[in-house]
C-alpha cells in the first residue's frame, strides 16, 4: 500500500474537522493508498515541523 503524508496548515477547527473527515473517507475507500497527515495551526509551527518527509502541504492562505 502506498502511503502519502501531508501537512495541513490550518487554524479553523471546522476546516480541520472537514479535512479529517475527508481523509478518513478516502482511506476507508482505498486499499491501494492511504493518507497520513499532521496538522499545524500556525505558520511558525509549520515552518518548524515540515520537512522533506511530507509529500505535500495544504496551506490556509488566511491564517490569523
């Protein structure tokens, strides 16, 4: 199984929950790939935590 790792940079709890539900649905429906993720609530957290182990970043462009 291929695993993809994403960083979500988001400060809105509703949007975080929507993302988590979507990832769970994708993971439940697929037996050939899975998605792992880490959530960062500030740009500073993201800058410190994101490294080359991530396949992609989903970025909120309106962070507080």
